[in-house]
C-alpha cells in the first residue's frame, strides 16, 4: 500500500511521493544580497517563470536569499507563483527569507529549508534613500497590513486544503506580531496556535509567565498593558482571532486591521474552539509574547510544520533527490536586468536629466554641432527605455515628454516671446519625467500609500536638483563656450591664424548685419527672438540669456546659421 504511493527518485535512489515528483525542475534564483526585491526583480522573476512554463518543467523552485523588498513587487511575484501553470512549486530558503521574502515563500506550495535558514519579520516599514529603514506611523502601517495579511492567509489556506498544517495565527504573526501558545489536541494529535482569550477558555485563568520559544523584543517583560489588543473575529473568511498589540494612539487601526479579515477564496480549516473543548487540549509551549513579528529558524520551521524537509537541502543535488528529477536547471537574472536596475536608480536618472537638458540647450544656441543632440537623445533614451521595460513609464508619460519638447522648441524657434507654449511645454516635460519615477503610475496598488508618496517625493526632489544643476551648467557654458576643451574641439581652426578660434562657417557676404552693429530688440530674447537693425528685422540669439523687448543690443557673432547679440548697457540704438 505504501509502495504504491511512491515512485523511484532515480535509478538506485530513494522513493519520492508522486505529488512532488518531477523529471524536469527549474530553480529560479531570488538572491538580492543586501538589496531589495523591486520592480526589476519582479519582471525578472516573471520572465524566468514563463521560460520554465514554456519548457515543460514539472516543478519550479524559488531559491530565496533576501532581506525583503517593495510591497507591490512582492505581491506581483506571489500572484505569478499562484497563477502559474506549474502547480508543483517550492520555496527553498537558502538562507534568508525576511519580510517580502517570507511572503513569497508562503506563496509556494511547499517550503524547503537549508541550515541555517530564517523566515519572518514582514512588518511594513519605509525604505528612505536618505534616512535608511524607518518605522511607519500606526495608521500608515495598518493600511499596508491589509493586503499582506490577506496574502499570507490566502497562502496558508491554499496549502491547508488537504489538512490544517500552516497555522493561520503563525502566518499572521509574521506581519503583525501576536501573543500565542502552541497546543495539541489530546484525541487527534492536531496542533494549533491559540491566543490569550482562547488560552483562558481552554485552561481557565491567565497563563503563567514563561519565556517564548521565538524570543522577545522585551526580554523578561510582559507586553505593555497600554497596548490596545485588537481581536480579529474567527470564522470562514476571517484572518483569525489572533490578538495583535497595536499602539493605542491609533484608534482607527481596529477598523483597518479588521478590513484584512474580509472573505477569502478558500475557507479556513482551523478548528473552532468552544468552552466545551476545555480539557481536550494540552499546552506544549509559549510561542511568542507579541512584542515583535515572528522570525523562524530552520528548526522552528520544522517544529511548526512549515518546512517539508527533515534534512537540510544544501545544493542542487539535494534538490534533484528531493524531486526525483532527471534534470535540474538554474535560471539566473540577466546582466541586462542589473543594468536596468542601475539605470533606474535616482543618482543615474538625475545625471541623465542634467545631460538631456544641457544637450538640448547647447544644440539650440549653437545649432549644427550634432554631438549635443546625440547626447540629449541618448540621455532621453536612458530616461525612458529602462523604466518602460519594468513598468515605471507608460505611454502617456512618453507622450507628455515629446509634446513638451515640441512646445519648448516651438517657443524658441517658431513663435518666440509668446510665453504660453514654452510654459506649458516645460510643465508637460517635467510632469512626464516625474511620472517615470513612480512604478505602475495610474494603476499602482496603493496610490496614496507611503511608498507611492515617497516615490513621488524623491522623484520630484531629483528633478528639482537636476534641473537646478542644469541651469547652472547652461549659464557656465553660455559664458565660456569657446574656451571649454570639449567644445573647442568641435569648432574648426584656421591654420593661418594659429590657435585663434574661427567660426565653423563664415557669414555670407550679403549678411544683413555685421559684428558691432547696434539694434533694438522687438521681442523678448529667451534666448531666441527678433531685433531691428535700421529697417531690417533679424532673428537673433542672446549670448547671456533673457533680454527684454525694447532693449539695445550689439552684434557679437555672425555665422551662416545665427546672429548672436549682447545687451548694451550704456549705448542706445
């Protein structure tokens, strides 16, 4: 009978249950080092899982070693795991699955552990580029708990369809921190976690002080009596009746946490406890005191039945033996995905904004140099293509940038001095660039969440700093263009004049004005506009930026492409 439920792992090997046996296994690395799971990680994971599905893999293993990551990216990975056509999924904790890594591990059908291994502590926090990791106010933290609690409860109930194994209170404790005890049914041997209220019901009276198995954030102390304990109602479609210590300064948090107990696709298999169950259960140990989110080590994961393996899974040979596989293939992230992550970092994007603005400026005031245009095009491509590949840039943002550029160019060359097109163009350009800093803009999971607000804040700050730096660079270049080595090599030299700079092209003999001629601006120069020289109207470019209309100007440079003027302070036309 037992032998009929097993199949050979491989020739001469041990026997493997049919439910986990697979000839071809794909291992998807989810190793982020000290970095976080982000949008790039999520897209990379989805790409590799699609390869596994197309290749006909019988099982896939998520090799996890991460400190956590962005909530949206983590939930994207979980959704992709659960919707995969490959039902035989495993998380291999090798060796850290903290925060978002724990959420991803629970999304798989089973969990395998190395030794050492750690899983847990998924309390939502903020990752600030300036201040590092920091805690969230209770109200904001509560909003982020809702999708996370729903996710882990859904994962536990999917796993428990054939029998209650992953305790719903324990998975909730990974996110919120709960005071729990581990008990066993004397008749059936079933083990579950219970809270303080259920302890009183089963054993009568309050539990005696005892150290928790999973440690405490306040060794030797009981949870503060000033903490508000929020009971979550038990029953089908609820998170459970775990008691969650929450800062009493957040009265709306009861409502927020309660929202996470809405209906689930799968019914809870947890037994409902009543006063009649008194005497039917025995206490094994205290699990936690609720002072911090739960963190499980390798032996804890086995003790609380999260780990499917009794011996450590240390390498690919162990993976092959576990599944009875003929082939085990590893899918690593592509180098190009690392490049995308680098290109979408705030410092790099700020630098690209500066190069883009400077390139446009130099080409507009010194047309025909070509190189500045190529720099601007390359910088714009670097700003748009990597974010578009990972969902940080949508079509409307690209359209806004293009329209903004056209309006700014039109303001300078087509209808100078009008003002409105230039202002609208700059606003559209900056709005489009800002949108590329926010993942899933317009369809984000939490548009008013701290994460979205933080993305918006740092995107705006990056743009402001980059634009300010670019304006300073424009002023410097406009004053010293001919003396800068980079640009001096772009201008032709006349051998008869030694090192003296000459123009790329000499002015035609019939030029309307000559160097030294005095005229008056008839439009504002921004820096392009028109000036009158006698009865002639000439398109001119200001050498030093904005000049109001009606101001005297002197011609300082004439080429076949442009006429450059400067404002005259003491002379009149």
